[in-house]
C-alpha cells in the first residue's frame, strides 16, 4: 500500500482526491491538512465522507506530513504550494502538485502572470503532467505539475492539429466555459448561488486569464515554435465541467471525416480520451465525475474553419482525476486504477 | 461471473444500474433491452457509457433475455413488469423488479391504486427488498420487489420509532421532496427544464400518491397494526435526491440525544444507513450518487414533536443501488460490493 | 412625488425595492445607503440598474437621510434597524422596516430569540404590516414592521382556519422551503453555488428558527388564544420563492370544496391573494417576481387532515413588494400601484 | 386602445407577450389562439396569469382573429406563420411576426435553410425589425419580421464594426450560448430538466444553425458586401438569456477605450442598448426579464483581436420585448412604452 497525504484537503480538489482514492486498491490516505479547518474531522467538513473517511485535519507542517506519506498531493493555491514542495522533495517524497507553481518552465513567465517564483531550482525537475502528451517523462518524475483545467481541455483538443502542423498558428481561438467549482470553495459574493444561478457570463476576457501562458507553453512545444492564442473563459451555472469550443484555420481544406480519423489515430490507446464519431458532440454532462476527455473535431464547410469541441470534468480530468492518473504512472500502478468510474448522469 | 440482463435499460434507473454494475467485480452485463431504442447502442443513448459499455439494445423478448442472463433487473413501468416477470421466474431466473408490481402484497390494494394485478400468484414469492428490514428473507428470494424511492426514505426514517412502539400511529406526516429524475425520462411538458427550474411545488397532495399504500404496508408490518399516514411529495429543481422530513408525536417526552442513541443502536451494522450526531442534518447533496441513507432524528422541545430528516439518492438507495444491494444478498456476494463509491460533491 | 430613501440598498431586498419603485408613478428614490459600498454607484453593484438608477450609495447618516426623504425603507439586518429608526421617527419620517426589529410586540420575546431590544418605546407604534389582516391600522401607521417571508406565507395560509376556529391549535405543522436569496447577499461558504446547487436540505429544525415567534404571535392574535407551531424551513436550489405546506387537524370533517369556498370568501377583494380552485396547486415559479400569494387549501380524505399549500416570492410578497404595498397604504396611494407586474415565467 | 391578438399564445414567447402587454397602457389583448390548448383558459396553461388575464384560447381561424384585433403578433413555428399572415395583411391588419418566415428577403435562401417559401409576395413588404438598425422603415411597416434571438445579440454586437468597415469580414466568429427557453415548450427528451441541468454543450456546430443566414444577411447589408460568419450556439442550464462572445480581426490596431467610444457614439440615443465602460462585462443575469442589450467591446492586446461580448434576454430583446418595441414604432407609441421594467435579479 502506498501512503499518501493530501495537503489542502478541505477544498473541492482535495475532496475529489479523497473520493477517487477511496476506491483505489493500492492507496491509503494517511494524512490530510487544512489551514482553515485543522482539528476538525474531514467528514464534518464534507459529510459525504462520514463513516468512510473520518481523518482529523492537521495543520500543514511539512516534515510531519512527509513522515506519514510516500507521496503527497498538494492541493493548495499558487504560492502556498512552492512554499512546501521543496521540503517534500528534499525528504525524498514524490509530489503531485495541483497548483500552478510548477507548470510554467520559465520563472520569468511565472513572474509576469503570478508573482516572483520562490523555487525556480525545482522547475527543471517538474514534469507537466498531461499523460497523453508526455507519459514517459511522468513515469520517472519526482515532481509532477498537474495541468490546469482549461489547459487540459484545450491542449488535448488541439494537440493533433498543432503537432501535425495542420493549422495556422496565429488563428487559434479557444472559447471555454466552466462550472462554478473551478472558482474554489472560498466565500466570495461572486460565487454565491444567487449571483451565479440562471446567468451566463464571460470573465477574464482579452488575454488576461492565468491559464493563457500555460496553454501557449504546451502548444508551442507541440508546434515546435512560439504561438499565441485568444482564450476566453465563461462561467456556467453548474457545479462541474469545462467545455472548450476551439476555432482554427487549416492550411488546406479538410473534412470532418478526415479529422475524426486523424484524432482517432492520434489518441489510439489513450484510455481517457474519447474521439466522437462525426455527427456526435460532447457535453460536460457526459463526463461528469469521470476522467474522460471527449473530443469532437469537425469542419465548418461554409467557412473552411476547423472547430474542435472538448469536454472534461474540471475536478477530475481537469484536476484530481488527472492527478491520480499521474500518481499511477509515477508509482507504476495500472494507469486507470481507481479511475474506472463512469460519469454520473443525470 | 454472474450474467445479468437489464430490461428497460434506456431509462434513468437502467442507466444507473449499468453505471453501478460497471464497477462490480462479479457481474457481467450481457443483455439490455429497450422498446424505444432497440437496435441502437446504449452508448448512443447515453454517451457517458461510450467505450465502456457499447451493447446494442434489444427488443424485449423474455425467453431470449432469459437465455442470456442468470439474473434479470426489470426497470420497467408498472404493468409492463408483471407481463414479463412470470416468464423469467418460470425459466428459473432470479428477478429484481424495480417497478411497483410486486411491492404490494395484497392484489386488491394494488388494484385500488394501480390497476388489476395480472400476476397475483407470484406476489407471495416476492420479497420486499429493503435489506435493513428483512435481509434474511431477501437472501433466498427468487423475486425481489425493489422498494420505491419515497418509501425507502420514509420507512428507514420511521422504522425504529414504529418498531419500538414509541409514537402515536395516527399522527405521522411525511413531507418529502424529490429531484426530477424521479419523473423518469419520458418527454413531458411538466418535466421540461423551463417548467421545473427555479421553482418548487407540491404534487399528489392529499393522499393520492401511489407510494402511499407501500409506505403504509411496510410501516403497518413493523408496527404490528394497521396505520395510515399523510404523505406529501414535492418537486425540487435538482437531478437527484429525496429528502423526507417526517413528523410524529411520541407517547412519552423524549430528547434528541435519546433518539440518536436509539437510531444508532437500531441501525448498528447496517452498512448504508448513517445516523447523524445531534446537531447535524442531512442533505441530498451529501448522498448524491451513493447508496447511503442519512438520518437525523430529533425533538422539537417546544411542541414535543419528533422530527426525522432522511436523505437518499432516489436513483441509488431509492432504486438501482438498492437493487444491486439486493442482488448481492440474493447471490451471496458481499453486501457492499460495487456500492462503495462515495457521493459526488459538488 | 414622494421622496423615498432605501437604507441598506446593496442587499437583495434593497435592489428589489429599487426595481419595484422604478415603475411606481408617485415615487422618486432620492437616497440609497450602504455600509459596504458607500461611494460606489448602485448600478456598479447591480448592473441591472445601469442607465435607469445610477445613484451613488451613501454612508448611513440618519439625519442626512431624513433630509432627503419623506419615507424611509430600512432594509437592514436586525439590530441595525432599531439603531436608526428612532431618529427617522423623531424627525417625522414614516418608516417601513424590513428587519425583524419591530415585528414582535413583546420586547422579552424579542430578547429571547434575538437580543436585548434597544427601542422598546417604539414597539407600540409599530404596526405589523400584513395588509390582508390589518389594512386599516397600516393606513395610519408611522412605523410599519414589514413581515418576514416565512411568516407571510404561513399566516396567509392559516388565517381563515385560525380566525374561524376550525382547527386544533396544537396540531399545526408548517413545512416550508425557500430559495437561496432568503439567506441574503453576504459571502458565506454555505451560500456558495456549489454548496447549494443540486441539493435539498432542512435547516433550523426543531423550533429554533427566528421566524417561529413571529408566526405564533400573529396566529395567536387571530385565534384569540396562545398557540405554538412546529415550523421546519428547507433550502431549495433556486433564487426566489417560498412554498409552505401546512398541516392542520380540523375540529369537524370537511371537504376541499368547502375549504376553497371558505378561503375565497375570506380573501375576497384582496388584490394579491389568489385562492386556487380544487385540483390546482401553487408553485413558486408561478409567483416569481410578483406580489401574489397563491393558496390551495385541501383535505386528505384518508386521514382527515387539512393541508394548505402557500406560495410567494420571498423577495416580493415576502419582503419588498409587501413593503411597497404597505407604503401605498400608508401614503394613500392605490394599493396595487407599482405592483401590477406579472410573474416572470419561465 | 389598440386591440391586439396573439396567435400561438401557449408557447413561451406568447406568454412573454402577454406579460409585457399587461403593463402597456395603450394596448388591450383581445384574442389568444393555441392549437394544442384551444378551449382552455390561458391562465390554466400559465397560472402566472390567473386573475389578470383569463382569456379562453381559441382555434386559429385567421378571419375571426382579424375581426378582433387591429394588430396581430404571430408567435408560431416557421411555416405556420406564413400560412396565416397573408390573410391578416389582406384584411388590413398589421402583423409582427416572431417566426423566421419573413426574415430572409431572398426566398431561395429561405428555401435552402428551411423549406419552399409559401408567400414570397409579402417578403418585400416585410421589414426586418431591429429598431437600432432600421427604425425609420419599421415605423411605416405593415409586416415586421421580428429578428431571431441569436441574430439580435450578434448583429447589435457587430454593427458598429461592420458598418464602419473596421474589421476583416472573413474573420468573424460568433460563439453564443442560450438558455433553454430558446428551445420552446414542446415535449422533447433533449429539453428535459435532467438532460439539461448541470451540463453545457454545443449544438448545431459547423454552420448548420438556421440563424446563420439571417445574421449574414443583416451584417452583409451593413457592410455593403457579402460576408460569411462562423456561428456556434451552445445550451446553458438556465431559463433565459443569450450571451454572444464575438471575435473579429481589425484592419488597424485599436484599443478598448476607442472601441467603447465608438460603440457609445453609434448607440447614442438607443434606449435599449447599453455600452459598458471598459473593465465591465455583461451577464445574461443582468438583463433577465428586461429589453436591454448590454455590450462590452474590447481588445485582446496580446493577439490584437477584437472581442465583443453581448447579452440579451432571448425572450425579451430576443423575441417578445423587441416585438412590442416594434409594435410601438409601428403604432406611433413611445418606443419604450411597456418596456420600462428592470431586470429581475436575482
């Protein structure tokens, strides 16, 4: 049994890790921390866990956490993660970091979008944890930077086109929409039920959302040259899910059938990517609670544009499920272990 | 491996059976039927299943179904079930029936609330499948009548009080509220998003809901005498969940603490009933997608009334999860097998 | 033109007052205050108002407010209201208070459920502002205590039965459910979208909700003797609306038809109470945004119990709409002025 | 008083017309028709209307309808409208048609996207009813083709840029999202609560949605040359609202400030278009129930793209509110009469 700790367990991604790991046969959750709720049982914070996981939340003391766990999930806000990850690594623990702190390989880019990086030394050790793109590197990693939710949906949606050099790299637009859990569990007026319900809005419009450089970094690596995208996030009155509708201009005229073929070949053998047949479109409802990314690539024959629609559950493939998938790779477990659950619908 | 068929697979309880059984290590789903969608893949009806369960839906021909399965779940409307269950039983198959057809032991009562019973002969063989109340009988059953969703929440909420003779049997009121999936997947104006969203209403008020005789039958058996209840269902703008707030008048003054003790003792060892400590209250959100029934018994000290709040997921403990629990008992599998999944929150 | 001020304008009841008064031909809103947002335009807080009401929010300085207004709506939390109302009254201003501070006529009862009352002297001047029950007194009032949302729905639901002495006063149970706007606009984890959505729960169970004494006070006055009720509030994932399902035991056997007749006669001429014909049931969706209270009284023939279902919009008839109705009475305007808007459905 | 009839009154746009006209001082609704519900009171179909509009729904007999009304709103599906509109016109009645039948000036285009046009003769008389673009022509019109919901949001969002020739006409992408009321009130599995709730999906992707030619026709007229757009609609779990996020490539580098200035000047004096200041973004929640179109034009400085976010209520500015605005123009009433109501929030 692998002993794992979850640092920042009283947020939604922390809870989702506990939920998924509860059905993982090779893992025991041995330590949970929370700054706000230390001393309380996790099942008092999240009554879903009552009788199944009743651990008491601890303060975050890195050395004590490391004593209890072989592998640590850091489900903290950015900055808070890089304050403790170095200790975990120094003590020989493996880390899957769900924050943004180790996703951007260039500390100056991190500095421009977040703040001064506190731990640039470990950036080189960090592997960007998108298994469909760099499974081999993840297997040996000490530190996995678990991708952001929007980037996961967009990079998987574009990887075949970008990698194969089929589109104009200046013409990419990613129009995405997320459920409210993406905003986390902190008490803010903007996230109140009555402020969100029965409304739809864009936010962070105009190239200012912090997931932008992450998407650009990974797509640029796939393309072999620098690219910039236009990325617009929206807020949907629903708990979970991200749907990205991605627009690109192909170098040559193509068809939906050829795209479906291309995507199917590109993602052959990937257990969590489902390329839909022509005529089908994904919905976040069809991946709710599961680790799937559903993709529908198609062509607008009237304008010649390629459109790719991509759906994930932001808390699963967009966060905790992908983190467990990365843990499986890092630890040599079967990649799908603990992640076989199907979506909850309705 | 146990081969199972699901008759009526294109409804919500059918889908939920597939979802749960997908993670059950001793079961293979070998046959799915649907009147409306025969010939289509189940994963075209429910894209959540794509790549994991792609069986083609068949017409309901009872003999052919029986050839493919050791045990059959009938997830049909009432009447449709009793048209095929006799064949399954005659051919030696075990049946877990999710309809109302075998829940009422008296065919005259069935006739008064539904229509003339077509198969009274098998009523005696049917066991009402509420494991917390009659586990032993379920173990040997050929035909399990899986309880209704409202009855499950209300009977579990009242069983300790009624069985112990602690309340006035004339004073019971059950005020319940259900998510919309309880209305099924048929195209009706009343179930449209815009008709349901952002509204709350009662329906079937005044002792006319068909779950009333089922609740009364089971509570009367527990009480050892006939009783009648006032039962009011409501419709909540949510997918899943039933919450029942139940009112009773105790024979003697009591306290919340004593009730919690009583309930905890009564349900000790029951894997899917969680009695909450004094001060905690259940929510349907905390059992969403899980097989739990969460119970909070308490006393209104100002009026002396007992109030019990009971929460289940109507599609799991109120239907398909309980059906799998019954299957486990019938087949000698561990009772919780396939049902260990925790609630999806948020 | 009547100049009115709204004290506490940045909450949901404040906004609703502005929305309603915007279409009132005899009123000009001349002053808005907000502790949290003073200095900002109200239309920056609530963009619905942009271009139609762009007043700058002021700090709450009672004398300055009084200078600008003939009548003042206080939409403040309890306690905060009674800190300023005395000044408004002393300066000769009329006040419609939407807080709980002047609803309970006995300061000891207020003390037991809230805290020590700061202004018992004015309690005698306050008129409980439920027009259907005491229109005449409201007409001359200097200070109207605008009723709570739950009390409005429950008192209107029970008034005919209690006033006519038709039911057992010990047997009343009010099971109510409210939309989330009832919890106000403060940033609390409990009111976050993801905590509320797709769930249903009871709260304040067991006679502890602060609306209990208010309901009991008014029903006791109608009955001519003291009574106690069992009141259970629930939280529904919707923005607006309260539905109360009320149970009572009649002294004599009765019928739905007789009850509908009784209620229709009792409420004849009341512009905002609609008694539904037998067979119809109210929904909060049918009163959303309107000042109506829809009532369906009926009999459960099997148990003899009376059930009354009552629906209002908690922000309109349960707060700001009723406040404008009271203002109209106080000022001699037609009672329905500004309140003719029909419900927004869907 | 103007007597008006609403043909197709039992759908959501029919109800919305009744709701709006109820507060219009110059209009009396004298006739309502419904194929499905003829013989029932409209207030039995929509209990929101009880006591305020209790007309009995009639069968659609065009001559009898024309006898009762000076002006007729046709809120019918496409094709059904053009079967009756000629009769209304022949009898000298004015018509505001909410269907698609008279929006496309070229019957061949109509034929390609819908079916063979039955009444091409009247196409020339029809005026496309977007007041912000052609108010003068609407004033004298006998037949107004009320715009579609998506087209309203997109054309208003792009008109200043297209009219002024500031953008590349080949680079326009409109990514839109609608509430569920846009799908109408017919009983379809796709529109069931459980199919829609807590999910987000695209539909009609790839240039196949029937609003595409309507948008292109109007933008081409504004541009003075033919253009094609990429338009992708999405479905949001909410009742009302359309948000369009529109992408365009400017001929010259520009700034958000300049765009806001341009839009403010272009829409100066338009009572229902609100151009937001830089830094503000619209939400459908802020226009819910109102006739506003809120616009935020801005620049993504990193890629140089222009992004315009546009929000309307699909049932008001996207249908019935705009229809009343057109009626006001046609009849010489003040343009805002009956449309002064502010959005209902929350």
